DNA sequence: GCATCGATTTGACTTGCGTCAATGTCCCCG
DNA sequence: CGGGGACATTGACGCAAGTCAAATCGATGC
């Protein structure tokens, strides 16, 4: 069932981990009264894994940021072919000021908590508070870079390289939490089903499965159960991904 | 030869067609003294078809917008595989405030004139003039939508659909200049070589050529010479593109 | 512990697009 | 007006990834 009731704000860190538009970064520059403006406007919604947050074309009168969990943005063709065009991780922003309807399906792939703002007051606040617009511009530019990196993957990489790239990106975003950079093994939990991976990578589910098996067979990764992956040598994985050594994503 | 000298600003329309960040749109909202601020800062550079404007990784101390002509943003893998990740048409903006180096190769595919601003003063002006940042945010969001549309194309469309989509998009952007919408034939000039098309669509040059021939054979398009294309029935082309009927791109 | 059901893996076969290699066409410039 | 060179088309063939189908795994409830 869809839970629209406001949750108790769970402040997990002293400086606003649960706030919109990567609030931690905004906070550093904001005046306190701007923050209190924010406080009055926000509300929380939570979703279970697999639930749809909003359908493409639906009226969308809020903007939001992910507090915990992972969501995807998906585009669908008339005949059902699907392509994931964005991953939303905690602190990522959804919604476009100045647009009435959602452009993509947004789906929770894990249990998900989002922090929402009604669009009208949010837009008003953007006008009143230049910092917020600037932060949003920075974030949008980062997303644009990520989308373009993904265009290279979709257009030019082999299935094996696509899988290696995806695992590397997930590992890197996990890792940024605190991880010895070079050499040591990395262990991650895949937040996506094989099907979701295939929709993100422009492959079929079977090809994803086969390539994961191949990487396992070749010792590039180890797999425990279905979702847990160990990367004994991260540089090896990067080589397999086809990116140049430091390769990759901002964020 | 690369021409770095400032050109005479060629004002082609009364309201600033040659100005940065879709200046026409900015103008409507700007105070005149903001405009005069802009006037002092800008300079022009022109390039011949095929010339590189800037290489990925190069220091980039300006931002710019396209005045006339077409340029591409390209990403390259170590082994030489290339993917075009953006098309720059007149009024499109290049460069990222707050970034030191170029993230992509920028190449002129036709003769090209760009209107440039040194980055530092431009950034200062953005702080002073919120409208500009807002406009830039809107434009970046449009580009992000376009990039995501392209991800669907790259990940899920067939070669034939890719070609049809590309022709439709070029036609639509040409057409927005003034064109009876429904039914009537549209005639366009392809601004890209077959190779550039292949790099944009994630195909090989041969496949591009074969699919153009197939669309010609099937009466979806007519081709005069190498570059001129007539579309007798635009709706037919849209069907072939795999997009839903109104399908498509903002901008 | 066992049945159940969705998620995943694996196998056999097909196919769309890539690769390699001629051949053809446009257009510029003398 | 007639080469020359870049750009484009066409053909033959191979392979990576898709399709269809059948096991197998793993969590969950009984």
C-alpha cells in the first residue's frame, strides 16, 4: 500500500542528511532563516521496493529528494521496450521546477523514503534564495555529465564492459562512504535486479546474467547469493569496464 | 587556420540572436544595464567545418553559445571508439560555470561562429543576475531531457528506428523556423556526415548508409545528392522512429 | 522440513549489426 | 570538362547479443 502519511523526520546526522537538494551542501552556505523556511514546507513519503512513485505523464506538484533507498527513472516505448535513464540515490533530486507533469516513470527499487516539497512554494523559495537555484544548477550539470557518460556506455560498450562499468559505478558510490582507495577488496550489495540492470544497460536479462557469470568465471568478481558482490581487484574491474583508469563519474 | 580574432558582431535580428544563453529569451526579462554588462564581455570566434573547437581535458576559461553553424560534443574511449553525446545548434550553450577543463571534444561539423565570454566575469555576472542562472538551469534541464531521450534511442532502438529518429529530430529543429505542421512534405539538409551520424547513433557508418537506403527504398524518405533529404510524410517517419506520435524532444 | 513462486542461470538456436573489402558518386578545382 | 579524392553505397560473411525454453536457486510461508 502506498503510504502518503508524513513520517517523523528521522535526522540521521547532525547536518541535514535528510534534506532536499543535497541539503548538507546547501546548509554550509545558507542563513538559518532560509533553513527554517525549508522546515515548514517539507513532508515525507515512503515506498516499498517495487512500488511506483509516479507515472510518466502524471501531474506532479512536488519536487523531492531521496532520503534513503534507491529509485529509477524509466522511459517506455509503446511496444514495451524500457530504458532506465537515471538512478536516484540518497540525496538525489527529482522533479523539475516549471514543469507540470512527470517526464519519466519513477520506481522504488528498494524500500524508499523521499523528502517532498510542494512545487509552488519551492519555486517561490528558489526565487528568493539564489543559493538554492545555484545548487540545483550544479546538480543538474552533474546529472547531465552522468547521462552523457551513460550514452557512451549504451552506444559503444560491449555487454561485458557494460556490466563491469555498472558494478564499478555502484561500488564507487558505495565506496565514497569511506574506503581504502587502491588495491584492497571491495564488497557491495547490488541494489538492482537482473532485469533492472538489463533495463539500465540496454541489454536483455539473460545477457546480464551470462556476463556476470563470465566475470565470475574469470575472477574479476565473486558473487555471494544473488546480490552480494566482492571485487578482489578494483583496478582489474576498471580495465574490464573500458574506462580509462581513473575513469568515471562525478558524484 | 584557427581564427581567434574578434569578428564584427553581426546582429542578424533586432533582438540579439547572436547573444549567449539563448539571449532572446533572456532579453525579455533583463534590465538594459544587465545587457550592457554583457556587451562589454563578449567576443566572437569562428571555425571551419571539421575544425576542433576544444579538446577534452584542455583548459577552458570561457563559456560560449553557438551563433551560426553546428558543433558536436564527443567522448572517446582509449581504443578510439567514439560517441557523440550532444549536438550544439545555434543558441545552444557550451561550458560549465565552475569547471576548469573541457569534459568533451567540441568539433565544428559545419562552419561555425561562437560567441564567447571569459568564464570569471561570466560567473560574477551569474551571481549578480539571478535571471541568467535561472535561464541556464532551464536550458540544462532541457539538455538533460534530450540526453535521456537519446539514452532510450541508444539502448533500445533498432538501427532503422535510430536513423528515422535522427532525421525526425533534425527536421523538427529545422521546421520550428516555420513549417506547416501536418501532412505536407518537409525538406532538410543533413548537417552531419554518415560517419558523424554513426557516432551519434551508436552504429557503424555502413549500417547508417544501409538503413538510409532502406528507408529510401521503402518510400519513407527521398534523397537528393548526399545530404538533402525530403520527407513526403512526416507522420510516416515518426512511426518508423518508434516514438509515440507526438514523440519527442523539447527544444 | 517441504512446497511454492519469483528470480536467476544455463543452453540451443537465430539474427541484426559489425567487419572487411570493393565499387560507386559527388564535387571541387585546375 | 575531366581527373582526383573524400564521402558514400553495396556485398559477403562472422559474431555478439537477442530469443525461446528449460533447469536451478533461494527466500518465504506453512
